[in-house]
């Protein structure tokens, strides 16, 4: 069983930066794809960035390319999302998820989820 716990959310001014962390515990199994999703009120859950553990392949939503960086610390079993140049549109609950591979941006593909961490960006 894989458990994911997010941290690092908070309030930040537009243009600022924030780093989210998702610490994994338990057995990874075949859940090599680790992804950050976000969901704002009234909006669909959106895949933000993903990384395939082992290969290091990364994927980003167009809305965050050039601003966000996903990374993984293998010693700490922790997925990170460095968010730069934050905009008010980035305000959402951010979740990390793990899955066995497939369309990274589709939420139904993932088997394990953290409980989320809130990011609020003020203009």
C-alpha cells in the first residue's frame, strides 16, 4: 500500500514562489508515475505536472510550462513541485497522485492520492 502526504501549501503574493512536497511511504509497486493535480472551485481537476520515477521523464500542463518544475528525491521518497511566478489563476487545492502509467493528465488513471494542500495566490 502506498501513502502520499502533501505539504508546503500556503498563501503567497502573485509573482512569488512556493515549493510543494509529497512524501511517499509504503510500497511503490508499479506506481511509477507521480503527478501533481490541482482543483479550483467550480473547475475540473487538472493535471499540472508529472514525473516517471526511474526514467525521470517529466510532463507539464501548458499553463505551467516554464514556471513550475517537478522533481523527485529518491532518498527521501518525496515528489516536489517548485512553483515560480505564481499567478492568481494558480490558486487551487493541489494533490499528488501515483499510478502505473498511461495518460498522465487523467485523474481516473491514478490509484493513490494525497489529501491535498491549499495554495492561495493573491494579486
